[in-house]
């Protein structure tokens, strides 16, 4: 007898568990149906009790978006209890409704805080990442700036060196040109002095040429005169022939003068 009772108890428990599980699996999706059943007119208290039993299984496994529907269902069942003059059950349901409402509001508040905290953490993480990116960009810009400054300094150095080299080359060209100009001026001055000297020599040669011609002419005249004197003296008596040597000397001296003038290379 004891074995049969144990087997019966086990079977009863298994059946009860099966019913509860089945009811739990079904009632998760029947809150709207319970709400609709509670709103039916002239609902009996026994039916309301069964609806409350079904609601107890939904309280701890209710989806977050059905809190308001559950609160509305509690209120509807409490009103139905009042309509059936079951005030104690109505008070119990209303108290349960207020408790659940507070818990729902607390959960929403906590969820809101968690969501806000999560958003703050995400924003902080994003801000930290953005700050790191900005710092990296600043470092890259600083490196680029340093490179530009270095390139600018090097460019100034090279440009200054080129300017100095060009200035030196230009100065050398100017010095060389100045030396050439001085040399040209010196040559011009020398050429000018040489031309003046040549002009003086030419002028003096012109006068010398005229003087030589006159001297040659005078020497010819003196030679002719000496010849005529010698011819006249030959007509005189022979006692006086000794005096003709003077005329011969004069004539000979004139010939020597003409010979020296011809040897000088000055044309007539």
C-alpha cells in the first residue's frame, strides 16, 4: 500500500509539474487574453481567482514592454472583485498592482540609469578614442611642421649660399669689367699720346722737309755761284789763278752738303 501511495504521489507531482510547465509556456503569450477575460462583464470570483493564478506565473517572466498591460490587468481584476463585493481580494490585487508598478518604475529607472551610464561610457570611450586620434593628428601636424621648418631653414641656407655665390660672381664680373675699362682707357690715353707724338713728328717732318729743300736749293745756288765765280776767275790773268782754289773749296763744300741731305732719306 505504501508503494502504491508513493507511486501515486510521484505521478501526481509529475502531472502537476507538467501542467505548470504547460501553463507557464502558454501563459507567457496570453497576457492579452487574460486582460480581455478580466474585462468581460459579470466575471465570477472563481474566474478572477484563476486569472490571478495565471498572472502570478507571468510576474517574474514578463517581457519589459508588457508592464503597463499587466498593471492594467491588475486594475481590471480589482475592479471586478469590487463589483462582486470581494473587497479583501480587491485590496490584495490592488496592493499587488501598486507593488508591481513600483517595481516596474524602479526597473525602468534602473534601466534608464544603466542606459545613461552605458551611453556615458560609450561617449567617454568614443571621446577617449577621438582624443587619442586628435593627439595623434596633433603629433603628426607637429612632425609635419618640424619638417617644414627644417626644409625652410635648409632652403634659406641654400638660397643664401646661391645669393652669395651669385653676388661674388657678379662682383668678379664687375671687377673684371672695371679692369678692362681701365686698360681700355689706358690704351686710349697711350694711343692719344702716340697720335699726338706722331702728329708732332709729322708736323716737324713737314717743316724739316721744307728746310731740307730750301737748304738743298741754297746749296745748289751756292754751287752754281761758285761755278760762275770759278769761270770768271779763269778769265783773269794767270797770276791770279791761285785765288781760284777758294771757289773750288766752296763748290766742293756745297756738293758735300747736298750729298749729306740726300743720304738723310728726306725726299724733296
